C-alpha cells in the first residue's frame, strides 16, 4: 500500500503487534465497550420517555462494564499504535483515534460517577455526557476504519481473498488465487 505523507511515498504493511490466534486483539475487544456504551445511551433515551428506573439502572451497570472493556481494549490499541512507523499518516490518525477514545471513556466515567448516588434516576447531564461520548465514539470508530481499510494498519502482508486460514501457520503472501482479483478496481 502506498501512503503519501510528507514529501515521500512509502510502502508499508503494518501487522498488528498484539495478536491472538493469528488476529489482532484490539478489534476483537472493541465491540464489547462500543456495544455496552451504545446500548446504555439508548436505554437512557428510553428511560426519559418511560421513566422506567430499571432501564436507567441497567444503563449504569452497562456503563461500568463498557468502561472496563474500553480500558482493556485501549491497552492493546496502544501496543499496536506503538508499532506504527513514525512520521506516517497512520501514526497521526492512530493518535487522534486513541485520544478520541480516551475522551469517550472519560465522559462515561464522569457520567457513571454522577449516576452513582441514584442509578435508577440519572440526571440529564449524566445522560448527555453519554450521548456526547457516543458521537465522539462514532468519529473515533471512523478513524479506526481509516487505519485498517485505508492505511492497512493491522492487515497481514499479502492479504487476499484466497489467503490460507490464519491458524494454518502459512503466510498470506504468495498464493494469490484465481478469485483474488474479483471486485478489485485497478489504479490508473
């Protein structure tokens, strides 16, 4: 993959540093905090219209779980970010991605502490912090997509549609199969 950053074009394949069973750990983990925090924010909206304190209480515990999951996912994201070559667009985008997610976690931590005295009846400010956090998480998620799908961060070198299973121990590079170019647009 070619990147234009500064005055030179550089070829980079950035395999994730923290891996489990052949796959990067960070994207395996982020689904949990994103799901938990998003559903908590949705439950807050439903709580406003129904005044069902049970939903607000569930939201409180989902936020706690989402914060813990977010902090664990952040550790593996940091490990991967440290492996990105310096002075690349990917390093810069990764920094913004990571800092945006830190802001999300901080907003939810503050929201959680504001709810703590009475989890079944959160104040509007506590809920708004969560909603703002979700908007920032969408932006951070888009940046994560930019890192993977545009800048090839975390993608195995030679990845293709017919690459062998990651558990096989064989490299993805090499055996480009006959179907591996379907749907691929050629650059001119």
